[in-house]
């Protein structure tokens, strides 16, 4: 079994999500969103409402679940602008769980996030609360990715048995796709009919199947990242240390190019170095998420390693939609889970999966001589 | 503060009188520290101006400012026909949780939206002050117009009956109502039938844009402010009546335009944020440029904004009002903790500028004024950027190097802020206004020139006095063949709303039209925002 990032960094295990650490979770999910994953705001509201109503949500590790425990990975699919207007229902996840129980022949035992980065990292707190089950301290990406098949369960070779979708109206759909690509196509079509947003469960698993096929301890990681900057004299240094990240450049955004096409925001942002980085021009390539960092043609970091732009003063993550001229930002990059660095992981979510003609090189192995020091 | 030009120019031309000879107007801007007033004639010449202290009750300071300019006008006061007021009454009421109405909140959208109850993220004390009761009932639409559920009129009727006699106002928000507004209108009719026409109704589609939580918040705040709006109108009327003035009054709103009183009474929340907008519009008028960066330097802080075509550039981000997130369009303002009273500490080579300020007390506590506190005004005096009567800059000789370092640091902060708001567009002029504008150096990197217009110290009150009336409309239109017709309807509604706000019908124009394609949708659709504006009609 690959060594997970959580083992390497030993983030303190979170035992519950409550009113006190929910905001930290959301900040951490924004950092793990690598610029995409959708705004955490709505997930914060649903989770806050659920915690106010039913109390803290227990967080468990996979080891604490019985081998045959049913774990349901959940995410929202659809158009981000719609989810800000058509807010979630309290009932959709209940209808979805009832359908899974019918299929599996037993009640579900826990839920997990399909995607810890962005909104889908925070919403599961509300879903777990509404179902009265614990949240598992793991997810299917360890970050954010734009497509349904870009999950660790797919990398691990697990088959997509079925997908269950539940919408705000109360409709429930079960899809049995032949592979991950068809799951993306059919799930999106169903979500569109439901008003361009739906709740989705895919890769419904037993706890035994999950082990080695998910990214472990990412709820704890998100809370640790979101807590690292609180009260820190130098929030950026604190975040860099907690992430074990490289600060690739600190500077000012001097150019942004965005194109919307095929449902994605594509483009690039250019950062002009300041301070110790004066004289450098660094470009970040974007497709919903930050995917590649280039310095005079040299690749400093690339997907599936994580690349996040943060506000240099506050160390808060900045999403790709919120980037604008003049912002003072730092570009941080750090290693993804080893699962993504396997040949199959890179085939599904390496640079070439996004159309970049370059080989993935781990962030810790490249550009080490040109990397500026984190802001003192 | 330096008295740059206290006497109105006696040689200024007097405009042709209005139909009834009432050709003068008073512009008033109530700010955090000062209440400013100006009197303009029909040619927009400044006849009188004043800067008074803002009082805790706001109204007293307002009265003082009006009294001061009327005094200066002398017998010409009979020619005042209009008063334009930009005020912080509504903002203060929200910040202080004072005089707010109890609101019954209706949301149309169940079973959607039930996971986020209304007013969820409000500060508890503000929610307590405002929320009477709330309900989420069947209704609302999907993004393509398909109904989520039929409008549950039985549930609405039962809810309205339960709050009868207790609700001071009702706020109604439907899912996707900016595109499909009929259900909200139907509920408004039900409220009038069941609770009476004197219980005001705040409809979300008239106030905010897409984003249900923020739009609902704005609609509820608006409903809570009806009483405050009545209070302001009455206070202003009392002040004017006290001076024997019979005038038409207008209220400044957050985009730098005006609303007639009956319109302001329906949308009081729009008065929030009028200060920076007034200041930007006033700076544009006084300097004669319509595309520029504006810096308004006060006693405690500075606001930087950008003028595009004579109007403030608006922020794309959500705006927090008293801890409540809303999605009004507000001027895109960058605030700096730099003002005339900002304290300077430390020693040469290790200077700390602010962020605190002596504010009002500059005239007694500032070093050059005989006090013991080093401030940025002392720095400007020492460096010769301004001379102020009655000050003695030599009192600051001992800390000359410290002050000079502080001013250098301030210049750098201003230059950096100017670059940030410019969005990379260099060589625009920089217009410096406000009582502390002498802090801005003559040479700022990235700008073509620094303009310091006459009467810049009361640019905000001038902005209120010269403002036009406007109306807005936001909706979603199909991207196909029906687009043209839907766009025309949106323009027509925006113009109609500008006329309701007080614009002269024959001179209303669409001044802004933005279309944003929505991604990931089943049918291509465009979010359209239209703003129409025109000069005020005759009184």
C-alpha cells in the first residue's frame, strides 16, 4: 500500500467536525481545491445549519469501520452558478441513501467526500449529519479535479458498479455505466435535466474495498491547513510549513487570460516576482484548477501535484475565478498522494490527460535551483 | 484641516432660474466623521459649502450643515428647490441594531433550499432584532424555468395569518426569481390582501441578483429598514421645515445616482454605500475627467476608486453589511488606513504609520497644532506639501527624519494602491479629493497627472448634488432567437425604474448593459444587467 501524505505529515486526526473547526475545514478545502472545486460558501452554510440542528459530526478512520461497512462517496455535480441559487434540499441525501440501502441490502454506515478540494469537501459534513452517520477521514482525490472519473477508486482499478443521483425535487436515478467516462457523460445529462445540479454517489464501497483505494486522512489535513494560518505571525510561512510545500514565487499578478469553453474555464495567469523573486516572470496554466507552473519555459510543477495560489499576506487560497490584476500572491506547490504518481494515476490525471505535451516530474525533483525562498 | 477656499466665488454666474425661480439645490453627504453640504446653481457652480462634525444621532449634524449653507446663501435661500442627501442612517441602524423592523420572511423553493434556512449566517443579535418568523414553501423554478413545485398558496396564507399584527414588513425570495418573478408578485398581492396594504413587502427580484442567500439577505435588510427610511425622510423634512424651506428631497444610492423619496421609501437598503459613490462622482465633475482613479483622503482613512465613463467601477465581489453578506453592486473601493490624523510612531529608519488616527483631535493633539502626537499632517507640513494657518511646523523639528520617512512610506502605499486599482491601465489621471488630499504627492508612479480640483474637500456633497436618477434590471434571457426581444424588455424595465426614481422621462438612456453567458446549462442562456439613468425631472 502506498504511503499516504497524511502518514508523512502526521496531521493530528480530527475526531469530529463541530462549530469550532468547521471554518478551518472550509479554508483547508479551499487550499486543497488548487484553484477549483467550487466555492466552499454554500457547503459551509448547509454544514453550519446541520451542526446547529443536530450537533457535531463524528469523523472516523477506515480502520474503525467493520470490513463490510457500506461507505458512500458523495459529491455535487452540475453548474456552480446554479448551486448558488438553487440551494440544497435536506431531503435529497435521505432519498439517495434509501436507494443505496435497497441496492446493497443493508443500511449505509458512513459517508465520505469524493473530492476534498473545494465545495465537495465541506458539504459531506451536512450530508453525514442529515443521515446520522459518521464522516470518514478520507476522500477520492486528495484535491479537486474537474471530471467524475478522476478519482482514486478508478486509479485503484475498482469498477463503477452503479451511480445514484438525487435532485432537489426528490427524483432519484440509478445509472449502471460501463466505465468511468460513461459515468461522467450520463451523470451530467441527468444533472442537467434536474436543473443543472444534483447530488451523486459513485463507487459505493465496503470499508475493506476502500482501504488503499482512497486518499487517507484528508479531512484531518484540511482542518490542519485551515488552522495553520490562524494567529500566525507569518501566515504564509505557517502554511508552507504545514503543507511541506514549495513556495515557487511571490509577486504580483500582471496578466490574466481566461476562456470559457467545453464547460471549463481555461487560461493562464502571469505573476511578476517581487522582493527576493524580483525579475522573474512565472506563468500558471489553468483549466478550472491550476495545472502547470512555468518559469521561462521550465516546468516548476505540474498536475497531479497540487498547485495553489494564495494571498501573500493572509495565506488564504484564491480560486481561479477570483484572480485579478494587481493581487499579491504566492504560488505554492506540493506533492500529491503517491497513488496519483502511479502509471495509471498519471494516465487518468497527469499533464497529458489535460492536453499538455509534457512528462510529469515530481515537484520536489525539479527546479530546485531556481526556487525562491518563502517570504521571511 | 486646511481651509482651502472658504468663500464662495461672488463672481460666479448665476444660472437661469427654474420655472418657479427655484434653481438652487443642496447636496449633503453624511460621512463617518464629517457631514458636508454644498449649494449648487443650475450651472453647477458652487455657491456655498460647509464641513460639519457628524453627530451620534446624525440628524443634528445634518441640521447644522443645512443651517451653515443657508446662512451663507442669505436671501438666495428662497431659491433652493431640491435637496439631495447621501446618508449613513441605514448603515448605522444595521451596525447598531437600532430602529429595525421585525420581518416575516417567505422563501419560495421547497423542497429545494431547505438545507439552508433564511438568515442562517447572520450575527445572532441582528437576526434576533430582525427575524419575526420564516417559512420555506413550495414554489420557485429551475434555471430553465421549469417549476420546482407549484406555489403553495395554502402554506403562505397560513404563515401570513400567523404573523398578522406582528409583522412590520414581509420579505419574499423565490429560487431564480430574477428570471421568473411572477410568484413573488403573487405573494405580494396575498400580503396586501391578508395583512393590509400598509405592511410593506420587499421582493428579492427588485433588490438583488442571482445568488439566493445574498439576495434574500438584501431583501430582508431592505424590509427591516422601512421604518428607518421613514425616520430619515421625516428628519430631513423637519430640518427643512425648520428653515422654512419647501423643497423636493432625493436620496443618494450606492451607485452614485439618486432616488425620489417614494422610491427610496421602497428600497432603503440601496442608500447604503452612497458615500464613496458620491465622492467618485463629485471628483469626476469637479475635475472634468470621466475616466480616472480617485483617491479620497479623510482624517482617518483613504478610499481609492475608479471612474469609468463618469460612474464608479463596481465591485464583482459580495459585500458584507454589518456582518451580512449581500450581492449589491457597490463601488469597487480599496481602503487604506491613511488620513490627515494618522499617527506616526517609532524612530527614523524604523517608522510605523497608523493604522490609528487622532481623528477630530488633530487640531489640539497634532504636534504642529501645539499637541504631542506626530501625525501625517505634521509630516506634510514639515515637507512643505501644505501650509495651514495657525500651525507651527518647527515644533516637529525633533522628529523631522521620522516624519519624512513616514511620508515616504505613505507615498509608497498610495502608489501601490493606485497600481492595484488601475488593473494595469497606466497613464490615467489621479484625482485627489477630501480634507487630507494634500498627503498625496504631485508625482505618483503610473498616473499621467495628479488633479486637485477646487472644492475637492467636499467632493462627496457635490457628487450628491449633481447626481442623476437611475434604475436597474437584472434577469436571465435565452441565448437563441428570443434574445433580442428579451433584451428590449429588460431595457424597457430599467428605463421605467429610472423614471420611477425621478429621472426626466424624455432624457432617460441605457448607460450600461452587460451580458454574461452562463456555463454548464442545458439551454444556452445569458445573464443580463441593464442600468438606465437620466437627469432629474422638473420639480
